[in-house]
C-alpha cells in the first residue's frame, strides 16, 4: 500500500502542475501580432525577409537616409515601410541581435506602425486580433479592455511580461490615426 501511495503522489503533483500551469513555463500569452493580407508579423521574431518573400518591397523613408545594413547588436527607429501595389503597409523598425553586421532583410522586425490618415496607407491591418480602422477610442476600449496607460492622444496595452506593447493614437476629435506593435529591444 505504501508503495502505491509513493507512486501516486508524484503523478498527482505532475497532474496538478499541468492543469494549473507552471508560470515560468507559460511564456507570454499576449504577444501582439500584426497581420496584413494574411501575413502575420510577430515583433521580435519575424524578419524583414519573411515579409518580402510574400511580395512586399521596402520603401525607404523620405526623412532618413536609406538603411541597407545594421551593425551587430543594434536596433533602429522607423527606417522604412513595406509597400505593395502602390500602398504603404506600415513603417517598421529592426534589430540585429547577432554580433556581426547584417543586411536589413535578415534583421528582426521590432515594431510596425500602421497609419489611418491617408488613403495611400493600407488600413485593414489587424492588431491584437482586431482591425482598428474606423474605431473610436471607446469602441477600441470595449474590444480590448482597460488600457495599461492612457494619454490625451494615445492608449497603451502591455503584455503580461511587459515585453510587448500595443499603442493606438488618436487625434483631438478622437479619431484613430495610428496603431503600433513593438517589442522592448532590450529583451531580445
């Protein structure tokens, strides 16, 4: 009888851990995915090349000098946009987490921002599982819940680990102007 109990107790403990989950093994459940035309962009994991392979091109920023490579262990601010069929699909930033210089195509996307202020921008991108275009501030809160931070022109949602952030910007009339998903570059 004692042998049976000794065998059952470890099995029960393992079962309970599996049922309730072990927090250290859960990971981050709330990674903010961006999706455009069926392409999922997981910031901090998706490379620029993965998007280019789906028929997109890079449109260099008109403000900054074109960036073709990133030194090792560096990240950039918004450097370019994805473009397809004459539409801009969002500006993006990248990080090179290796020790050696890499072409921009081989770097990780660390943020992507979609704009809703002009028809030349693609506006059907999904952020956090919803297409936010045409949503008011209140409608967005209804869909996503209470934001972690709220400012006059922006609401911010953070993942459980605080590694990922989703931002939604509004003009003074409460109209959505942009949405952005990003990963904390220091956590890469």
